[in-house]
């Protein structure tokens, strides 16, 4: 049976959408789109037009207002009313979209042809009130959805202009699988594409079923108006995932139809804070609810949380400890949503001076939304707040609820999340999140550090053994520190990723820190902990504050900073930024006791070393610091346990996945990945028996099979390299290092071909090469330049040998920046170095050569496009300095007569050249 073609899939989708009350409209090109928009705009705003159609000048004013904006700015315009002055002087307000789905006009069109840098035809476009708000790209069955995403990225760069900046949601489908994602001005990663599900987290992937559910007019409008967040800090749209939508809707129903409390169980890393905040925003618009209070623990309102909240709503957080500011917000009747700490709220209800303000809401409907409710809601402060607000509702969010087995014991009573908040209205467990690739699974290794069959965590042993003395033994701790140093680079892809080392106490942290200092290594290691102002340090060599001061002093020397315990918050933020990879120089390993083990999100953090007892919620929270999705080079969070936490790990994962089956949560065995690698190695050699035979593959489908197979092979190798057994059992793998590197060189040749021949339509254009998998960064620009500086000029033969060696290294490189310069470096070797005698300054010669090549490229491009080389050079200099390409200035500089479409295409082409030119010569 033949595959269903894209054209058949497209026809079936359009027919289905017609059944869903979308009007099929034929729009051949961009001009037809504009004309249709004018007609639908007039119908949608007919009450504002008062029977008087828009004149040409009025229509021009509207187009000038909405055109030429970024995707993010267009999204804001879409959701707002705007005023345009009419020819008679009146200034009515117009709309582009209604929150009420019944008021909008829905159309479907397909194969709209748009000419930008290149001419593209878009598969299926959904128009709302004439604007293209949803773009659907289809692939035939069996094709990887990543290819459709890559195609959208190409289209967006080449021809998504004008009204297409109003696209809110993209959909990609091959008929069997369908996903959606938000539009953006920035690069779109496949990890930000989502499946739609039902409220039990069962995927709806078939295109027809996806269309019936997700493209239903009511849900589509709801997704764009209610469940899309405009992140003002990063200037991006964030469309919510299905489980976030279901949770928010469940809480909204609970608040509007009942007075009962409830909680949401969404696993750590699944975006609970966004769900909670969006729920709070929606409830704050309900006139029956007097106040919505987003309540967090003070220790959670760190820099990260404040930044996150302010992304959702600018200036929404008062990060001070001043209760009077909270009381002022409570008194402000125009302030419906308040974000504050449980400490300030408890103080406000307990302090008599605030009684008059706080008593106003004693019997009013107030909704409290509590993030991380498993930690902060089991004390007296929570009881005081509940006692004061007699008609309040409390909604909790947690990734690790308290059950009977891990509840907070209060006398003879075990307090659980259910006993405090009532029913769980929606759950999204760790297995769901890993399956959806919203978080990663864990690769857990247990390292034995002591001989003997006893369990040191068995409470019955504590009388017979001084457990702490064994754990703190010099020999044991030195062995662990050396093990970390020896394996850290392999675990973190040569320091590409960062790590946390969780230890049992402050004395243990300080001792480990000093042991690390005594070992010869090049890692950046530091520590952080809270010290007690009046702690008892009898039998201690130094007060913990003095220890921390010593650690901070070393930190200052490593990173050229100037912190102390007096500036602890600034030190905390700087450490946080370095573990997140936000600074040029990262912190490799951070020693902690409790800090950073919950609520801390860092994509570059991939390893957790553990030498402390962890169980249930504390264990999963700590492990989950490592499992944020980043790139293909991070297949899972790596946990190295120096205590026997096997049973605790199994118990925690069983509890929080509600299943004893940990398949998918924990990495499989080393032997499993060896088998998978070897199977793919055999398949690869069936396509190309030797690396050199790749050059003989002429048809693009076979080239594509080679690329896809080698890409998957590389993923398995990456996973294998994180195992301790990899070094020991390397011979069990069916491909030598040299053979792998040789195949990789051929892989890069195919990749470079797709980059250099972008105007040629090829099946390889949209294949995801996952280049980051291949990069080790050893052979980079600095490395090659160092080789050139060290060329031996003893004799012509020796010099030629060195030059040939450098060319060979260029061919083996996997560094993207170097790839952009390979042709220049080869030309420099052939044209300049070959004629040198060793007395010349290599760097001066290369700089002169590169500057000449830069100018030649500028002049050649300018000549080919009939533009001024001098002006082009000025635009390049401006971009190199500011990072901004002023397309308006480029457009104004094009004085030769040409059509609007041709000018738009040329501006885009010039901008592409400027960007690639600066990137090529930037290092």
C-alpha cells in the first residue's frame, strides 16, 4: 500500500475543517491575502464603521499600524484594541480578535504562494478575521516531524513577512503524529513542540482527531486568548501545554462553582509556576473574587522566582520584607492579583496595626494559590492565614505531594497534602513528563564506599556503630573526592555541563571543600550554605561563617569577584548564574547541604553527586535539579550516589509515578546501549561500508538514510560515554574511535553541503543534523591558528608536511565556527604560508589576508546585488558593534526602482549576508 501523499493529507484536512465551520477560501498569493483581510476586517468591525467602508487612506493607516512589527509586537497588537483616525476626524476603536469565539470569522486556505528571499507555498493556513493565525505544515506518513519544524524555520526566515507575523501557533503533522508550538522571533527548538492530550494525559496524535479537538474554533481561540503567555522579559510567546490548560480550567471551575480547596500534582520541571500564575491571572478577572493572592515561601522568592514572575507580569513582585506594602496592596481595590510571601501575609493578619485593612476581607471570597505547597503549608503561619480568611479558598501546586508514607508528623497525626487541601484535581506525573520529553529521565549510579554488609541507614545499627564517624572518615571522603575529579569531565561532556554535590552537613561540606583543594585538578569548585549567627561551635575548628568566608575568598580569586558573607545574596545570585551557565566562566561543581536542591532550575546542570541520606520528596526534588531538557547532548540527569540509596530511589519513584514500573524513568543498562549502538553500526555499514564510500552515494534518499542513521548512532555513543564501564569495556563496541571520527567527517561534509547550497531544493534541507551532538570543540579556530604558528620552516618538505597535517585536522573538525572559516584557512595555507620562509609574523600575515577576503566578499556581494559596497560595509560595522540590523535603513538605502516584493526580498537577502558575514569573521 502506497504512502498517503502530502497533497492527499492536505485535501482531507481542508475538508475536515470545512465540517468544523471554517469557510474554504482560495488565496493565490500575498496580495489576495491582503484583500481578503480588508474584507474580513470590515465585517468584523462593522459596528465601528457605522455603515461607512474604509477609504484607501484609512486602510493604509491600518496597514501601517499593524505591519512591519516583530512576531512578539504583532501578538500584543492582536490582543489589544487600537484607534485609527478616520477621514472625518473621528477616532473609533478597532479590534482584530474577540475572546468570544462566536464573534470571530473563520477561514481555511491552502497553498498560498509568498515571495520573499525565495518563493514558498504554505500548506494550510487558518485565518481568523482575515489574519493568518495558525499555520499547518504537513509531511507524508513516516517522515520525521522535525523536518516540518525545520521547514517552518526556513519559511520564517525566507518569506514569513507582513501579516504572517501574526501567526500565533504552528501545527506540524504527518497524519499519524501531530504537534503544536508557539511562533517566535527567535529560533524554535523541537523541544518546545507539544502533543495535545485529553485530561488523562492520553495523546491525540492522528491528524483528523487532532483537528476535531485542537482546531475546534472554541479551543483554538481559548488557547490564543487565555492560555498563551506574552513573556515581556524575553519577548516571546509561550503557549501552554495540555496538562497546564486542564489544571487551570479545573481550578477555575472549582473557584467559580464551589468553595472547596484543592491541589494540583504536576511533577517537578513541568512548568507548575506558569500554570499557577496563569490560573491566578484568570481568576483575578472574576468580579465575584475580591482578591487572588499568589503565596510563596520567602526562601522560594529568590532571584530566579522573582525574574520568572516578572516575565509573566512586569513589576508584579514586591521582593522586600515590608508587610506595610502588602497591606497597601490589599487595600487597593484596583489590585486584584497580589504576589507575596506566607511570612508577610501571616504577619499582616497577626499584627493589630493592620487589622482594619485585613478585616475587610475576613468574610470575602479570597483565593490563595500556593506554589510548592508540599513544603510551606504545614506550620503555624498557614493556620493563622486560614483562621483569618474565613471564606477563602486555598489551591496548592506541588510536584511531590505528602502522603501517609512521607507526610509531616505532628504528634500522632500525619499531615498530608490531601488533608490540608482536599482533592487532587489534576495530575501529571514524572512518567508523563518524561514520555512527553518535558523533563529527562535519570541515569543513577551507586558507588560503594565502604566494605561490609550492614546498612548504615538502618536505625537499629546506630547504637552499635558511630555512623557519622564512618561517613566522615578521611579515607572515605578522599576516595569520593578523587572519584569525582577523575570522572567529572566524562560525566559533563568535558565541562559543558555543571554539577551539584549534595552533602550531609556543613562540617562535611567544609571538609570536602578542603579535600578538593588538596587535589591537583583544573575544575572550578565552590560551596554555599546558611550559617547560624549564634551557633554552638564547641569542638569545631572554626565557626561556619568563617569557613564560608574562606570559601568565598577563594571564589573571588577564581572569578575576579568581590563578595563576602556581608553580601551573601549577591554571592548566591552569582553562583546561581554560574551553575546556569549564564556567565562566561562557569562553576563546575557546587557543594551544598540543602540549598539549591529544590526549586532551582538550570538547563546546563546535569550531574548530582550525593553523599547524604535522601528519601521520598527530598530525593525526587534533589534528583530533579538535573533533568531539565536542554540539547541532544544531554540525554538524562546523571545521579552519582556515594550512599546506598537504591531502595530509597525505587520507593520515591514508585510513590511519585504511582507505579512500581520505572521503565522510562531510569536509564537502561550499559549492555542495552552497547547492543543498540552495535545494531546501528551494522546498519550504517550496510549503507556505507567504509567512510570513503560515503562520497560515492549519489542519490539524496540514501544520503538522508546515512545522516539519520549516523545521527542516531551518535546519540547512543553519547549515552554510552556517561557510563563508568565505557572506558573499561570499549572493545565491546563495534566501531573504533578512528572509524567513528572518519564517518563523522563525511557527515559534516553533507551538512556543509546543505548550508552552502541553500537555494537548491534538497531532501536534506530539512533533515535535523543535530550538529551539537558532534561538536567536541577540540579542533577549533584557536587550535588551528596555534598549529599554523608552530609550522616548522626547516625545509620545504617539513613545511609541506605540517601544512598537510593542518588541512587534515581541518577536515576532521566538528566546530561550527571553524567550519565557517575552513575555506579561508585553506586558502591562507595555500596562497600565503606556502610561500613564507619563517621570518614573517604569522598573525600579521593572517589578519591582512582575512581583511582582504572580507572586503572581497563585501564587494562581490554588492556588485552582484547592485548596491553600494561602502554602505554595505557600514551596515556590517553597525551590526558587529550593536548586534542590530536596521532593515528600515537598508530599505531606505535602496534607491534603484524595483517592486515592493523585490525590495522586501533584497532587504532580507542583505540582512542574511550581514549576519553570516559577521558570524564568519567574528573569531
